[in-house]
């Protein structure tokens, strides 16, 4: 199980080290979320992740980060 919610206050610059430190593969996709105002206000922050928090891990975590 993955109890970590990578969204909210995690900056993309910290993600790879945190995820790989947990023994997982990190995939970081830089893409603005669909709400342009939120994307502008949350530059560099995660807005989506897969698997979802508390989902079974496959060894890989993908996160979407606002540019």
C-alpha cells in the first residue's frame, strides 16, 4: 500500500529523491493542470499522481507537476 499523497506541498525538485529513496521508480511529467488559474498559482507543485494514495504499488510512481 502507498499511503503517501505526493500532491499538495511537494515540490518537483524533491520528488525523485523521495520516491527513489522509498525504493520506487519515479516518473515526473511536467504538464499544467486543466485549471489555468490553479496551474499558475501552483507552479512546480504536484497536482496528480498514480497510483492514487493508499493504492497497491507496482514499484513505480508517476506524478504530474505544474510547470
